[in-house]
């Protein structure tokens, strides 16, 4: 179970780092509207929230792929 979870979370972590870098290299966090307010979150806070958002989306995508494959990818990890 741990290896399966790590095989989902680790690639999602790496892709989230790349996605966060690409997203915030094109968009300034102070240009974003957070709950109706402009710049309500610091830049570092926006980078952190963005990273965890991208990580969650990537992890859900990887978990869905694993589930749809019937868990066949885990056989090689056990």
C-alpha cells in the first residue's frame, strides 16, 4: 500500500513543481483575485497554495489512472 501511494504521490509532486513554476512564471500572484480581493495573499503564500493545488490535481489524476487500470501497476511494486 505504501509503495502504491508513493508511486502516485511522488510523480504528482514532481509535476506539480513544474506546473507551479510554469504557471507563476507567466502570472504574477498579485494579479490574481483571492476570494474577491486583489493581492490578499502574499507572493510566497500564493506560490505555496498554487503548489498544493497543482499537487492535489496531479495526485487525483494519477490515482484515477491507477484505479481505472484496475491496480495492475501495483503488481510490479509488491
